[in-house]
């Protein structure tokens, strides 16, 4: 979080990847989901929207089926930044379907 606050997104990604690896070794599904989400957000903040999409997809796959709103919403934002408006809309709709 310190690296995020200081806008050192590459350093944050590096440490969250270590966290992600530890969560995988411990078979911690919640930790894996959290790690994928934080990695994706830091890639997004660094302007690497393709990597953000990749990790948001992992977050969605790892998330509890009943808690995917944030994943779909975040991936929609990443696609929108990449100017892939069709995919952005698809994912925003999925987020809304979950919210209803």
C-alpha cells in the first residue's frame, strides 16, 4: 500500500506478485483474488491496461461467484481505457446483472 500511495506502481506490482505467489502456495483463494485485484489496479494506474485486463480476469475467476461485481466493473474500466468499448459494455452489464 505504501508503494501505491507513493505512485510507485511497478514496485507495488512486484510486491503484490510475491503476495499472490504466497497465497497460491497456501491455497488461499481469498488471498489469490485480492492479490490479482491489487496487481490489476496497479497495472491500470500505471497505464498498462492490457495487463490490468489480464489480472482482472484472474480476479473474476478466483472470486466467489457471488462477489464478482468489482471484478466486472474494474475490467470494464480497463477495456474502456483501451478504447475497447464493446468489451467494456459487456463487462459493465455483467456488473449490473450481479448488482440486481
